[in-house]
C-alpha cells in the first residue's frame, strides 16, 4: 500500500542490498525522497528516478561522505533524516583481534556514522524535525559468543553513539533511535542453516520499523528498538 506523507529526504547508507535495500524500497513506497550511498552505485528502482539519488559512498573514504551529502543537498535541497545502515560483521574474538581488524570494523560501524552525522547536522537542525537512525544490533545489548565479541564491541559503540547523538539532538529537535535486530535473513546471516533462515527477522520487518520511527512526530522520542526472531531472556 502506498501511503502519502509530506515528502521528506532521507539518506540511507549501504542501500544496495540486504536491510538497506529494503529500507530504500519501503521509504520510496511511502513517498520519501531517498539518497542512497553505496560502494558500487547502480541503477536502483528506475521507476522512482525523480525521488531517488544513488551516489558513491564508502565508509572508509572520508571524502565520499562530504560528496554524498553535497549531492543530496544539491538534488533535493534539504536533508531530514539519515539511516546509518552500512556495516560489517567479524568472526574475531576480542582475544584474537588484530589492531587492523579492530580499526576496520570501528571505521565502518562507528567512526563513519559519527563523521557523517557531524557533517550533515546543520541540515537536520534546519529540518526542525530531523531524525537519525543507527542500525545497531542485539549484539549491542548482550554478548552471545566469543566469536561475536569484536563485532559486539563495535555495535556497543554504535549504540553509545546513538544515545550520545540523542542527547546532543534534544535541544534542536533532532531525534535519534538505535534499532537493534537479532539475526536478519541477509547475506550477513548466510552462515545460518537454511531451515532456520525463514524463521529469522526479514529485512522488510526492519524496514517497516525504520519508516515507523522516521514518520513519528518528534514528540515521540524512541531511544532503542530491540527486534528478535526468537525469544531470549529480556530480548
Ligand atoms: N543481518 C543481520 O543478522 C544483522 C543483525 C543485526 C544488525 N545488522 C546490521 O544491519 C546493517 C545491514 O546489514 P545487512 O544484514 O543488510 O548485511 P549485508 O547484506 O551484508 O549488507 C551490508 C551493507 O553494508 C555495506 N557496507 C559494508 N562495508 C561498507 C563500506 N565500507 N562502505 C559503505 N558500505 C558498506 C554493504 O555494501 P556492499 O554491497 O558494497 O558490500 C551492504 O550494503 C549492518 O549495520 C549490520 O551490522 C545485521
């Protein structure tokens, strides 16, 4: 169902596949203008040409952040929201992780979202109801297994970034939410056995949660949303 809302502009990182692609699809169907940042730009949803911009963005290339923001502002004239979705997984434990593995995952999962938010903050303030969403993880809420611990500490930091931005945004009406899914059926969960894949949270489920948060008025500030495909104690 297509729902109309005031056309607003959202940037989505890593929108070429997985959860990011579903977020882009959902927002376009809800009348958003969407600017997708991805490492290998390609023609996504040509039928939405006017409302869609696809731009090169690599979280490890700082200049690409400025270029993506500038192109978004040039095409749409405003930026109301960003969804920090791009992220990488690691199977390293904190006892094994090298400095370069630590740096790589923190660059992508934490540092780039922080820099991007700094660089586009003035647009979010001008929007008067700006929104930031960080796709964190349940790995930011609890530690599951040794091999998930390097990933977990990066997502704990991403969650801390969301809470920090939430406090910074309050005086200027910018709302910030961390969405914390457990396993989602994307390439990132490809090691999950096939018979279990269908039971996992679907990328579309996360996308619907994102659009709900983006469309709530700023009188409804949501700090975190945990989403799980199963029931764990507390999550
Ligand atoms: N799937 C899960 O179980 C799960 C659970 C909780 C949270 N999450 C989080 O959800 C987000 C999306 O993950 P997903 O499940 O959709 O995984 P995915 O299918 O592996 O997609 C990862 C996305 O991140 C992008 N990306 C990776 N490195 C990048 C970089 N250096 N610069 C720009 N983009 C980069 C990828 O782009 P390319 O196509 O160029 O590689 C891709 O679009 C991530 O932050 C992930 O940590 C996933």
